[in-house]
């Protein structure tokens, strides 16, 4: 129903009010141990729902200076964008999700809001998070998708890259059986081919990268200019050229179910399929 934000040069505190019929429930105030400067309230309409959060992460200044905190934040709904609140400085982040799957927030706090994450629920067995990169509609030939079949795990990713990400190809494995996807993107070839081979118990838990405009053949289009894959073992990458707007999305260990997006001459966008994990 409402988010109360105490902010100034950064985000001091957050407080949430939810509603069911005539009953409302307001959370405690998270963060703000040293007070704030400006108090803003976002009041949502009855059919308005958050579908993405964006913001920046930077070092705190003033009281308790030098710590990594959330310096600004915006809430994107099906109606409008609320924000930004705070000071847009530092490293930017953007996390979208499927409409109707939002279930709450969590993070760390103290003098300020040190970190923020979201709870999302899977409307079906598999849900989508993203995409990052090109967002305009494309023809069927531009859509790419690779989901792991039941009991398969990701064995290898083949990346054709240079100034950007030309193509991706995925290999999954179940016992002695392997399955390799078609090559997604790369309609005009690439420059460098890199292979990531994962250990048996190694799994991706975060993807990050940058979004920029293409250069060279088919220039001026929004594409994925670089990508990295963080696992429970190491970070693979970055591949491509780290330029443009950064993105990063983590997920619960064991929930990755595949990748999807748009492609053509290059990888235009990328998103992830996630599955519910047992607790």
C-alpha cells in the first residue's frame, strides 16, 4: 500500500505498509539509526504493483562514512516510476521481475540501508527474471531460449565475443548424456571464442555485465557489451568490452533453470529462468 523513505545523500531508512481489505500492517523502520533528512511517501493505487527496482550503490559520507550503502533507489510499477530517492552516484543496478510475482523486500541496515533485495514468487514452476539489453519487440527469429531439461545441469558455455557479445551456446549434461543448444546470435561471425567448463558441483549464482550500443556491422543498436558469470567457485569473465550501463542479478543457489533473450548479429538481451527451490 505504501513505502516510506527517509533519504538525503543516500537512503537512510525504509518502512512498508501492506493492506488486506480494511486491515493494514506497517513494518518497523529499517535503518535510520542516525535519523535522516527528507521523508517521502509512495502510496500505490489498488491495481498498481512494483515490477522492477533500480538504484545505485556507493560509499556513505558523513556519519559512519566509508561503508557500502544504497545511495539511491527507484520503484518501477505498471503505472509509473517513483523516484529516484537519494543521490544517484556510484554503481547502478536494475532488477526487473515478472508482473504479479513480487512478494517483499529484504537486506541489511544500520545507520543507513546497506543493501536491498527482493522476494519473488514463481507463478509457475519456472519464472523469468530480466531481460537486460534490447527491449523493443522483435520477430520470432530473434528470440532465443535454453532451459535445462529435468535432471540436467549446466556443463559448458561457449561465448563468441570481441567489442561485444556476438553469440552464446550452452551445453548441459545428465550422467553420460550431453545436450548442446544451437548457437544464439552471431549472424555476422565473431572474433574470440571462449569456453567456460563447469565442475560437477559448480553452479552459476549471479550474472553481471554491461549494456551499450553496438559498433561496426549493424551499429547503433542496444546490445550486451560484456557478461560475467559468478559461481559458487569463481567468477568467469568479463567477456566482451566492459562499457555502457552495468547490470547484475543474483539468485538463490540451486534455482537456475536456463537463459533466454533476443539475438541477431549480436546478443541483444539476456535474462534467466529460475525455478523454486526446496527449503
